């Protein structure tokens, strides 16, 4: 079991989402190494979200996962 400390919400115009629905990822400090992340689609659990942080403030493992996912989603 992992402690999913960070939640990243993709808010772009994805063809797979419905209105008010988003793709979001919950992850720990090093998601690629530990497998500590969960991808979901829907409404993020607003009551469980903490404060907003900048992309640059994420741990390197989280940044790498986000960049990999973004490139895959947009076929870059």
C-alpha cells in the first residue's frame, strides 16, 4: 500500500471525458519506481485535495510521470 500524497488533474479537452469529468492521477513521491500511482476519471475527491502547488514543486518522479502521461495522451 502506498501513501498517495499528490493529485494531478488534467483539465484539457480530452475526447474521452464527459462534461465536469477529468482524468486525474494520485501518486506518491516516486511513482515510477514504486508503482505508487492511481489513474482515475471522474470528479477528483475535492474534500481530500490539499493546497495547490506548482509543477516545479513536485518531486522529480512525479514530474516524470506527468510528462510521460501528457505526451502519451496527446501523441507527442
